[in-house]
C-alpha cells in the first residue's frame, strides 16, 4: 500500500465481489480518500485466484516465477501514486484524466485541443468549440509548412519564436491580425489550463512582457448614425425575405440590442403585456453566480413584430418565434440559429447596398442601440444594464463615439450659460 497523503491511499486489491468463470477475480487499483470518504476501483488487465494474489502481491518475497508479474503491478501502483501526488487537492476527475492517457498527452497540443473542444461541447458552447477547432486547423497548416505534424507538436515547442513565426505566416497568407489574435488566445487558454493542472511549469508560458504579445486590434465601430438608421427603417424591402430580415434586425435594435440567439430562445413565459425579461444565453454557463436578468420594455414597433411572427402556441414553455422547435440538441440548435442569422445578414445587406448604406450585420443592431442611447443622453451605466454586461469596459467597446453633428451642437451650446 502506498500513501499519497495522510488522508489518501492507493493500493492493488483483489475484487472478490464477483468470481469469474475461470475461478479467478479481477485485480483492481483502489484509490481511497478519507475527506470526503470515497473509494474508486479501476480495472487492470490482471486476474488471479486468492492463492495467486497472495503469492504474488501480499507476500514479502514472491517466488521467482511471480517476480515479473509483481513488478508490473508495482508499476501500475507507482504510476497512480505519481499522478495523485501531482494533485493538490486531490481530485478524482483530474486523476482519471491523467491516469488513463499517454504520458506525453498532457503537453501535446493536438490532444489538449481535442479535450478542450469536448469540454466546451459538453457545456453546449458550440461556437467557442468551433473556434478552437478552427485554431487547431490553422496551427496544423503552419506546422505542416515547417515540416512537422500537429500530432507531434508539444507545448514545450510553442515558444516566443514559434508564435512570432506563426503570426508572420498568417499575415503572409493574407489573414488579419484579428484572426491571429482570436486563434492565439485559444492557445493562451490551453497553456493556462496545462499550468493549472501542473502539466507544464509556468516558466514555459510564452506570453507577456518580454515574450510574445498577442496582437490587440481595435474593433471597427459597428454602429449606424441617426440618419442612417432612419434611412434603413424607411427603406422598402423588395422581397418577403428582405422584409423579414429588416423586421428582425430592427426588433433586435428596439429591444436593447438583444442578439438573435436570445430572440429565438424567448419563451411565452418571458413575455408580459409591455415587456420581456430574460437571461442572456451567453452568460448562463459563465456567470452562474452573478446572473443578471434583462428587462426590455416593448415599444409599439416591437409589439407589432411579435404579433406578426409569433408562433401559434401560447403555452408558457413554448418559444415565441417558431424558428427553433425547442427540442433540438445543442449542435442542431446552434446550426439553426447560425442559419437564421446568416439569412438576416444576407438580406439586410441587399437593402443596404440598394440604399448606399454601410454593409451591416445583426451585430450592428446591438452596437447601434448602445451608441444611440448614449448619443441621446443615456448613461453608460444604463447601457451596461440594458446589454447585460458585467464589465463596463465591455460596454465602452460598444459605443461608436459621438458623431460630428453632436460635437457641433455641443460646441454651439458650450457658451450658452442661460
């Protein structure tokens, strides 16, 4: 029996709960913790009779014919002991993750991305999981350009020089620094997780001062001016598809910049006579301890859109709009939301092209709402609450600044002391 700590033990045991047809019992690796009091048995490839197990494992000096078998059992126990001793505090889930993988998987880039993608999908974070998949494919293409398979790439090789070469490669391929930043940030997360799980020392972390700096790209402000909003609102769609796209774009704008996913997940029970209340789907899994319910008061336009497109069922748990069925698995739901968002974007762009407006997307509705509120005198705190942001810095990024007319009006009024 090998001690992991005062409270935890690891040992090889004969599991005598059920005898096999050959009269033998399976040998299990037993891990026990006293706080909390918990035991788990892990299978091995060995099976013995009680007499064999006693002669091989429980005796101090096994016969020469059993010595090799005893060494193999000791190796299993010692490996488990080594893994467990890395964990402080001990955690069964992490112990199993480390125990049942290849020795080098803990720092293998391809393996770690695969595990992260599975983890994200299990939490229904399909879009984020897809981003990790795209990042890994990008790193794979770069590795191939350097005559190395991505399956062989280790975190130890991803140093400052490697990251600089990757950035240069991406720029030469015509990719934007924004794309580079998105992909490398996933790698930064992979490193942090590996350090947290003691797979790699923090000294190998290749980011930060004096090392590789992830490109910071200022986002283009995605907000329409008051005049542009008026022009788009008054534009006459040329097809039912353009009409529907325009309706949902302005519904998003009118309802605190609510994003399309949250629109499609609205349930009848979220509706009141003059308001809707909901939690952002994006924050449900990331801010469980600080969930903020968003309340949107409905103007006449928003009420008209609901009446126009509302599904027939008014059951409390049924969806307001029938784009989703409400029973899809996360992957299918993600695909449907993405397709509907693409539908809006395609047709709203046709209207914009027809009226010489900026080429916009659904995301512009959210930014335009934030900017319009502030330009009309609303506070940044009001916008933060309306958008459901936990950080004021996030809210500030949505504000496109004051337009020239606002600045001119302010200059004209600054000396008016009346």
